[in-house]
C-alpha cells in the first residue's frame, strides 16, 4: 500500500490480492469447520476478525477510486490486528484449559 502511495502506481495495489486471498480462504475454512458450542464465541470472533481484514484490504485497494475510504481503512488496521490477536490468545487459552494440543 505504501509503495502504491509513493509511486502513484495503481498496479502496486495488486500486492494486496495475496493477503486478501489468504484471509478469504481462512474465512471459508472457519465456516466449514465443526466447532463445539463452548468455542463458538471464539470461532465467531476469528471469523469477524478475518472478515474485517478482508474489508480493510479491499477498501485499501480502491485508493485511487476512493482515497478517503482507503485512508480510513488504514487507520482501522491496528484495531483489527488487536482484535485478531485477542481472539488467537483466547483460542490458545481455550485449548490450554482443555488440555488440547496440536
């Protein structure tokens, strides 16, 4: 994103396609994964966090069509990352409390 801003080259925004694809696959996998009721809230949080990342990156890709929206999305990244980190921490605690190991 920073490179696209500096270069003023919209094609540099295509580099966001890879993480968007990865996060989209994560959402698809999470949606198809059976989840115990006791882990449902963590599961939903992970789904929401990855969906938020997709939305942020997709909006950032529109920098040259919607510069204000793209820049507003950049400001959302720290909050989304913090929420995702908390969800992963909660999942780890869930596994630890139930003696679940990989």
